[in-house]
């Protein structure tokens, strides 16, 4: 279901009629492969959507470093199109057993398009290794893998190289069958961010 929603959002964004006529005035990097880089500082929170023994809450603190991939729709300019990113995360929280901690590093892709004015929309997906301290009946703690997808809005301020963004994400964590139990946990997250292009 999550994959279907992400696929539909990607289709809608890439076939948006505004994109067909959009010619950006943004100066592109001279590299045919990588364009502008940026960092994104993020904070938010999440909760379990998978039934567990009790409430599971996380408070996300994250940082991203991303690069524009110039070979995909270069006419969209520096601030739009396909990007590759690395994201680190530190997420304290609470579980039925008490204090919980997650740390992880994900790699992913984000596709961002203009809506109107300085407002953009994007879809993203990422995956990578995580460590969690909370143990559940359906999921062993320790070394896991995280996969997540999300959608969001980004608003560039009067300074063109800065933006604020809001994202909604669904995350799945499990250990790829390395240990049992391994039924996985799904959580929903809302994240706010500040982004700066370099």
C-alpha cells in the first residue's frame, strides 16, 4: 500500500503540467552529474502504527547532506529534480519498557518539483542500518534495517538558497531475518526542517 501511494505521488509530481513549460533561471552546476549540494537539519516525532504491547513514541533529530543529480531533468534547475542524500538520525523516545533509543544512517533519493512561487513539493525514500534498544514481542532489538518513504512541502525564503520544509513519513524497521522475532514495526513521523544550499 505504501509503495502504491509513493508511486502515485511520483507520477503526479512528474506529470504536473507546470513542469512541461517550466524553464528555470537557476544557474546549473557545470558538472554533468552532480549539481548543488545542501544540508537539511530536521526535528520531529513519530508513533507506532503497528499494534504493540503499548505506546511507542520517538523524537527525531536528523541531519541530511544531499546532491542534485544533474543528468535527470536538468531544465528544472538547481533547486528541483532528483537528489541523492545521506541522513543520520538520533531518536530518543519511550516504549512499554521505558526509555528507548534509535540511531541510524540512511541513504536515499528525493524528487522535488515546483508548485507555485517559492513553494515546492517532493517525494522521498531511503533505507539503511539502525540500532534500537527497545525489544517487543514481534521485533527483536539491536541491529535492524530501516526503510522509509514520505511526501513533503518546501518553501524557499526570500534568500533563494534557504528553505523550510515539512514532511510526513512512514517507516518500517526489521532485521532482514537475521534474528527472531522479526515481524517488523511501522511508525508514522512528522518532521520539520531547515535547508541550506551551498
